[in-house]
C-alpha cells in the first residue's frame, strides 16, 4: 500500500509531511457499520501493522506495560473536497447543525482522528511486531500517524463536561435473528448492530440495509427498537 501523506501547515508558514507509521487491519471493508465511537469492552479486534522503517522492536519497547493507547489516524476515505464550519452529528438526529470543532465529525479541515484503544497483546508475526487492540472505530486500511500511551492521571478527567453528548440518550437496539448461519461470532455482530448503524436521518421500517464484516454480509431492517436480521451471506 503506498504511504498516505498528511500535510499540516504549522504557524501558517512551515509545511510538515507526515507519513503513516502503521495501518489498521480489521474486518470493516466498508465505512457503513463501523462503530461511530470507540466502545468500552468491545469484542471486535483490530491489528495495528507497522510500516518500514518503524517495524522494529525497539520502537515498541515497554508498550506492554500500558492497557490503553491513543491512536492518531487519518480519515483516508473522506472524499469531500471542501470543509464546512458546521456539521450534522448523527447523535442529534442528523438534522441539527453544530460547529465542526464542537464535534468529532470526519468532515474536518484536516481529516485527523483520535481514538483510545485497549491493547490486548503484542504479537510477533511475519510482518513484524503487531499490536492487537479493541475499540478501534476505523475502517480496514486506515493509516495511523502516531501512537501514544494512555496515561490515566493526565488523560482522564472525571468531572469533564461533554456538550450535547451529556444531553442525549443513546439507547441500543434489540437484535432479533431470523437467520443465524454465522461464521463470525454472534457477539461481534450484535455489538455492531445494536448501536443502530443506520444514518440518523433514515427511519424507514421497510428499508433493508446491508453490512459487511469479516467477509460476511448481514441484511437487516429496523422496526421500532428492534433490529431484525433477515439474511446472512458469505462473500
């Protein structure tokens, strides 16, 4: 995969070229269905695979001592050429506009994401040392520009206010299976589906949606607070 280059202007005069240190590998071939935010206790694993010249054990010495890591990454499939000063967050129903810097929308002046993930283990593979993590709200192939340890005393702020996020309830859906011929563990599918992956502005109980994960495609529709799985197919 050719390295994606992130260009950042510093002090409006100096340009920095930033290339990925790693790429994320998981079962999300498409953007639809990816968790909108990291999920605590997630069962869905992703692998952080390093590129050259960062594929060296010395660069990860001591990382096993941390339970969580920050990943700084790029929205590499953000196709919009222009940014907007306001966006419509899905959790506000997709109709109310909020300032882009008051959200985590992918439609940003610089397409940069920040995610805290849980580090499960460090593996030695033919591709060098790989980090196995959960909680990555990213598509397969997402470039990672930097990795930093999560440090609780500095990063956790228990009394922080969270804007509209504090004001909106996020109920999950009950997943009802009409078809269960699954290859992927059911618990992983339910974690994806119960969060209601539909666009916030769509609420048609007759509409059938399709999600691909780990080479399986699930077709479903949503009836009230129930997500009904209609079929499962192997791609």
